[in-house]
C-alpha cells in the first residue's frame, strides 16, 4: 500500500469537510465519510475513517494507522482538522 501524498491528504480532507457540511450530515456516518474520502483518492483506500462517537471520529493512514485528522461536530457544522503537516513528515511529501 502506498502512503498518501500531501496533496491527496488535502484533497480528501477538503472533499470530506465540504461534502458533509453541504449535505448537512447529522451524525458521524463512518461508511459514508469513507466513501467520500475514497472518492477523493480515486477509489484507493489510503486513509481510513474511524468513528469515535455520534459526533466525532478520526482519519488515519491505512498502512500504519497514523493520525491524519480529527472530525467533530462543532457549533452547528463539521470541523475536519488536519493533524499532520508535510513539513517534517517522512511520507506526506508533495510530488
């Protein structure tokens, strides 16, 4: 399995945040969120969505489970907060 690039991480997180807020998803729907993330990555499962309750969860790398982002309901909308940057990363390197 290949690790996602920095651009892929950004694209997947942006697609997720935009889509779930536009669609006004009311609870953490891990299966639906995974479909959005996979779609942003051309169907490749490089990132995995993990539920953490009805209003929260996280996104990790598929190969080693490294935390990439946290997803939570905050103030009437979904917040997708990236937790890893390309700088200093051994894998999230722009190509």
